[in-house]
C-alpha cells in the first residue's frame, strides 16, 4: 500500500499511471476484482473505493475478506471519506472504472448529486475531462436507466455493459471475464494480453491472475 503522506509516493510523473477503481453493490464484483489484478500486472497504481452495498456483494459473491480485497489495491478509501485525495481534481489520475456499476451509482453520476466518495470521484473525473468507464449491471432496463446512460455519455463517460463475446468460443467463466476486462483496459491504451482479438489467434495458455478470480 502507498503512503499518501509520503511525497515520493505522489510524484506527479506517476499520475499517468493511476486509475481509480470503484466497486458498487451490483452483482458482478468479479469484474472489479479482476481489474485490480490486471492493472497491477501492467504496472498501474490503483486507488480503490467500495460502496457499503459493494461490501455486501463481496461477501455474497467472493471468498475474499474485506481486507484481502483492499490489499489488491495500492490505496483504498472508505466510501464516506469525501475528503480523500480522489475527491479532488488536483489529484491527477488517468480516470476511473466502476465495475460493476449499479443503477443507483449511475443515477448519482448522471444527476451530479453525489452522496459518497464512489460517485464523487466519478464526478471529479468527468469535470476534469478524464476517462470514466461504467460497467453497468442491470436487466431489463427502464426508461429511467436508459436516460441516465444517455446523460452520463453526454457528460463524457463511457457506458460499458459487461456483455460477453462468443466469437472466441470461451471455455470458462475466466475466459469471459478476461475478455471484458481486457476490452475495458483497451480504453485506457493498456493491453492485458488476455483479449481474444478478431482475426488473431486465441490464447488459452494464460492462467488467471492469482490462480482464481474470486
């Protein structure tokens, strides 16, 4: 973990290698977990914030303790810490990924009425014109959901439903998750080496990071 009080840890040259990872309470926490592993593997400094509902989902969908999940990030913050570094535009990052992104989280970002560090950090990234990618998880969708997706897109975010691709004939859940996470990293010009790209050979020889996803 990084020490935010240590100036050497906050060298501004590192800002291009910082990404905020948010985890909300929607199902699909595996995407957030795998993102942390893949970002670490490609040398990106991660700043993690998990909502209270996200902590509940962690206990339902993974074998990780809260401590184990937070240790996957370089820095983690409590969801109520609106005075955290990532709540300020002066703290430079490449942007933010919320994986998964609940409809409540989407609605707060769409309206700008943020009630937690999770949505405040996303609002900051948007106002600073940084990349924000939202792995929205809900089905079916209401008109309200669709309007909120349009609103965040107009504000500069990228709505990225984690819809699996099947042209590469995935054999495991890990294959499906890897492809989605890899495509998200593409949006930040990062290559996980785990995306089955159209017209290129499919690789099946890469083991999951840390042995398993969740």
